């Protein structure tokens, strides 16, 4: 009985393990990034299906190998099978055949769609009829079949024969067609070595060549080898100070400065009329800064999209520029903490529906983006399990599958990743959106959200679909879910125009009413202040409050009357301070979506301290200094002058916060300008208020103001030091008491 029970338990465990979802057994995480840079787990878009090594290809079978090397002896074939493999590039043609460049063994291996060896190009007869070979080839490109004058013309195989400084062209059967050597032009440095490492060919037979010895950009040459120009040159990352310092350097020092000239590109791929290129910048600070500031510029981007003229056209509408890893210290996996710095991008591949993928060789990860630059998913890791890549060298698409080449000599393989059901739904949503089937796209994006509620690009996709069918109110709600301020602003502009067209008559009425009410109120305050100035006796609370409207526009007279004519009071100043605190709190909770997309806000206590603490520091520091330097104002005078000076913040922050609910991204600077005017106005009033209160000259008041700021810093330092020491003292006493109680 016990034996039967044990067998049943074992069977149950085995069945349970086999029934686990594939995500539980995958050797890596798939994730995206939130707007705050937090890595969010995602369902797998691709899972590893097969690792294709030399044995799988059939290249460890001596009989198969002999068919491709008829002139080699059995001993030479055995040595070849044992030789170190140096795969450096991978390509797939229109018929799903796979092409691999083996740099160490000077050959190109061609596999059929099922990854079995089909041909090996290692020797060929050149244009002179002599037997020729490769020397350290590095790049490969296969062109598609095209129609020329009504005739179908087969594609060609282009191989960068780097060691021989040339590009070799073969037909689809591996027969030599032509050799394209180093192009000749006055624009090229004739003394430098020509080292083509990657090539792409467009439908007009123009070659885009990556020369690792050139920093001028991508070299564009004709099929006859004629140089036509450079495109896409990277900018130098020299700072202004470095540019000035360079004028005083010797020629040798200039040559030793790696930042002086832009580094060359390292890889290239073609997508219709667009060219995608990758680069590894030696100065990573420019890339890091672009990611941290969420820059939309492509000046120092590790991957760029160019047109035939060399113009940079890549869209960077995601939360972060498409540069690979956002979290430089590991993102979702603590094992990645050793990989400090931005991603090392070494290849790019264009996938279905204008999506494109880049690989981070340092982390062996794949990052896939849509055409707008939104991160769709990232996956990969180093390790020994299926799906792990030790040294990601190249990436290509084979239909819906993704092939990732492992450049590690010990691996000598590539891994085939199969698109999952989640990936199918995701691509179908993008396809429907690209083909303007918006109703279907909305349904697909909703299916994506069911599987991954943290996927912001899905909300953006739904928003885009609603926008295309003019349902702007639904679109803005989706953009809000994704924190997409740019698309929200575009859509809200349409909504605002609709509202204006429907309620156009109300706008002049509202403006007239506001102007009329403001005019009446200002006339009333002016009349009250004028009456008070000609009377004596105790001022009422209302009169003391209304005096602030005279003071903020007449600071010299206002502060003089505030102190000597007793036009203000502590109670009125405290009221203004209380209102200012409420205004600070309202600014936090009442700001519009564009100015506060993530909905962050201050608590009332935080709003109180953010205003009262700096104000108290200023008053205390100013009182301490002016007491020593013949200031005529006491602390009460300083308090009243400072609190009355807060009025500009109330007058500017309230309308700016209200306006932030009706503006778009391009108008946000105007709202910030209004708030900035309030703070500048406050600073001016504080300066002249202290000058009049203490009866200082302008020069002396400048010195005292600067000293006050220094005094504020000193007080903060002493307060922090005191609280730190007090905390340590309390902790020390607590530990002693705890120890005594434990011992007793």
C-alpha cells in the first residue's frame, strides 16, 4: 500500500510540473518600464523553442561536410569540425533561408528554413578566374527578388570581406558575381584602411556600408563601387569647456581624445526606404543623460533611423528614448547589478508591423519597440538554460520567429524564439491599428490589457484608435491611464475646440464679468485705503487686510506705512499666511493633468512646512543679522512685512492652477511663467520690505540679504546636526535601558 501511494505521489508531482505554464519555466523575465522607470513584469511575447548548434545544422557530420569541402582530406575535415567557431552575423532571406558568417573559419554557412545546412561558401573563383577565399568576414546582407523592366531578378548575397577590404557579391546559389573594393573619392581618407563590417542594399542597388575605420557616417556607394556620400554622421560629445580647452592642446593630445570625433557605427539594417543603424558611444554620459532626462533628440542615440538623405526620422514618443535598459543597475533582475551603464547596442532588426528590436550585448537582452518608440517588451539573460545567450551578437526575424545569435565561441549557435499567444494578440493589435481597422484594434488592445494591465502602450493604442474615429473624450481617458501627455494634449485640443464652438457666446460673457468684478473690487480697495490714509485711530481688521493690495504695487510707500503708520497687523499678516498655505495645498491637489500626470500631491502638512519653514528661516536669520547691524525693525515688524509680501503668490498661483486644467503641453510654460512671476514679485517685495523696515540703503540691504541666505543655510545645518545628535543620544539611552532590563 505504501509503495502504491509513493508511486501515485511521484506521478502527481510529474504531471503537476509538466502542466506548469511555460512562463514558470522560462529562463528569463519579460518586462516593460513605467513612466517612473520601474520595471513591470509582462507576459512572455517570445519563448525559446530550439537552440540550433553545429550538430543540429549537420556540420558535425563528416560526410555532410565532405560534400561542401571536396578538396579536403578526412584529417582536415576532422580538424575543421574541432576548430573554434566565430559566428558574427546572421541574416534571413525572403524564403526564410538563414545565412551565418563564421569569421574565424572564413566562410558563410547557408541553412534551409529548417536550419539544416544547405550550402557553405568558403572558396570561389574571382573575376580573374583565380581561386579566392574570405579573410575575417564580418557582415552579410541578402537582397530580395525584384521586378526590373517586367523581368524577375533574383536577389544577391553581399558579404563584407573585412580582412581583404572589399565587399563580395554572390548569386543565390553561392556563385561569385563581383567584387566591390574600396571606393575612391576626394572625400575619403586614402591613407586609412578600409574595413567594411556591415552592409545593406536598397531596391535601387545602393550600398550602405559601415566602415569601422570611418567616423564620417554611413558610406553610400553604387553597385559599381562609386562613392556618393556620407549619411547619418554622429555628433561629437565634446562639452563647451572641452571645445575651449582643445584650442590649447597639442596635435597629439587632440588625437588621443576619443571624444573629439564621433565613433563609427557598428551595424545596419534596412526597412523599405529607411535605414536603421546602431552605435556604441565611448562616452556613455551623453546616452545616460538622454535617458534620465527622457530626451526626444537623436543626437547621441545608440540606434537611429535615417532616410536616404541621412535625415534622422526616428520617433521617440515613449516614456524613455529607445536605448535599451533604463535602470542601469539591473532593472528587474538583481543579477544585472554588475552591468553598470547604458546598454551596449550591437544590432537592430526590423520585425512585423514596423516594430524593431535591438540587442544589448552586455546583458544579452532584446528590447522591442513599435514605430513610435514605445517599448513593447524586453527579455533575455545570460545563463546555461535554453533561451539564455552568453554573448548576444545578432538578431533577425524569420516570419513570426526571432533568431538570436550567440557570439560566444563555446556556444557556436543561435536560438529560435517562438512568438506566444500574447505576442500574437499584441502584433494583431498593431496590425489592425496600422491598417486603420480601429474597432478591431480597440478589441485587440483590450485583450492585451486583460493579459497585462500594466502595459501602458496598450492604453495608448486604444487612445489612438478612439482618436482616429473622433471619440476624443474616450481617447483622453486612455491617454491618462498611460500618462501620455503628448497625445493627451493633441486630443484635448480637439475637445477644447469643440467646447469653444458649442459655447462660444459664453467666453466674452465670462471675461466681461470677471473684468467687471475685478475692476469694482480694485476701486473699492483703493477707496478704502485712501480713506484710511487720511484718518487716525485704530484700523479695522478689514482695513488691515485690504492694505496689502496697495502695498504690493507701491512697496516703498506701502512698507513705510506698514511700519510707521501701523496700517498692518499680526492678525492680518497671519491671515495672509494661512491663505498662502491653503493656496500651496490647492496648487498640489488642483493642478491639471498636463502639469501633474502622475497625480502626485502634497499633504496639508507638507504644504504647510514647504512654505512656513523657509519663511521662518528667513525671518529668524534676518532678525539675528539686523540686530547686530543696526536694523531698526524688530521681529514683529519683520513678520508683518514678510507675511504681507506673500500676497503675489496668492494672486498668481490660484489662476495658474485653474488654468492648468484647461491647457495642453505646449501651453504649460505660460502657466509656469505666471507662477514664476509670483515668486519673483515675492522676492522683490521681501527685498524692499526689509530695506524699508530696517532703514537700510540699497547697497547695505544687498549685503544683508545675501548674509540672510547664508544664515538660513547655517541654521539648517545646525538644526540637522542637532537632530542627528539627539537621535543618536536617544538611541544610546534606549539601548542602555534595554540592556539593563535584559541583564536584571
